[in-house]
C-alpha cells in the first residue's frame, strides 16, 4: 500500500509537470495571477497580523488579551482561557491564521492536543473583510445581503462547535490553561523570531496560492469545470457565478464553498500544523460538515426569507 502511494504521487507529479510544459502560457498566467493576488492582497493584509500574533504569544501578552475576552467566549465554546485568543483571531483574520495560532498555542504548551484539535474544527475561517469586499460587494453586488451573509458564515461554525465538542468530549472541567507563567517579556531575539516566522508563514501561503492558481488555470482546459471552484475560493466564486444565474442555487453554493475554504486553504492549514500533533483529516471532515450546514442555512434563507 505504501509503495502504491509513493508511485501514485510520482506519477501525479510527473503528469502535472508534463501538463505545465504542454500549456506554458496557461501556466504563466496562473502563476502570475496567484503571485499578484498574494503580493497585492495577502502579503500586506496578513503578514502584520502574523508577526503581531507571534509577538503576543511569545511575550505572554496573549494571557491578558484572553482574560479580557474569555467571560463570553469561554462560556460559549467551553474552552480554556488561552484558547479564547485563537477563536478571536480565527474568526477575524481569515485562513490560515486560526490554524497557525492554534498550532502556536499548542507548541508553547498553552493548550492540550485534544483542545487544539477541537479549536481547529471551528475557528479557522474566512475573514470578514474578504466576505464583505469580495463576496458581497464585488461578486454578489447586493449590500442587502451583507449582514445575513456574515451571520450565516459565522453562525454555522458556532453551531457545529456544539457537536464537535461532544465528539472530542470537551467539558468545562476537561479544559484548562496549561501555561502558568504570565509575566510579560520583550527582547530583540523575540522580535527577530516573530518576524522570521511571519515571513516563513506568508511565503508558504504564497507558494500554495501560486500552485493552486496554476492548477485552476490548467483545469479550465479540461471538462471538469464544475469541480474547479473547490480548488481555490477567490477564483472559484466568480466561476460559480458564470456556471449559473439562479440565485437560489448560486448563493448556498458560494457560502458553502466559502465556509470550506477550498483545497488551497486546506493545504495552507496543513502547512501550519505540520510540526504539531494536530491531524488534517479530521479537520477536512469537520470543514465539510460545516460547509454543508452553511449551505443548508443559506438555502433556507433564499427560499423562505429572501
């Protein structure tokens, strides 16, 4: 089985290389689009948050932030105090920041592996700014959908967390902050490490964006157009709009895809948790469940409210 898997991977990579050589212009176009999207949007918006988050965790400032927000978050999600910070960042900053913060908290022994896997199941989401600017304003072009779209996308992981909590046997007594040292500490080495880690993280994100942008462009040459949106959401969402003009079909599909994040977001998430004990397969299953719940809520909205 292991040998078969190795040969399959080799054949897949060789096949991908051959296709790239056969379609050099499409490969160039895909790489250019991915690089521009990363450089113009992701790099300036995500890198500062990554570096700042690194500093907050390494300096122990995260303890005081978590203590401020935990009265509400801790009761709602049944998590430890330090985990509240991961939830805040995961809901506000977008992929793959939620996964990175969870991995960082686990690596610094602030949360347990079980709580980390539970957090990963619901707190790694699309950023509100992407939803507002790209999905609602640029794609759907309907300001009236703004609040309901945000509500559906952020309510579905909250609902799903109630079920995932039972799966991981999370209770108020089973989770607690593992880190007891809470003295704030700043030094130049910490800043250097935070900055270098930030550039390493953002470079990984850029690499996956370029790779999946190439795959998306090449995939348009094949008769599998209906599967292409699953690769990457910034390219996939406009394609959904082209495939159908029926709003009752398009809206639930777009929100479901946004909730899942696409395979590119999965790859980015996996790169964030590689050096931890967290597993990617449960994450993928849980994101698919959340995407299904999101689509069902959106479907109910377009049929009975919109």
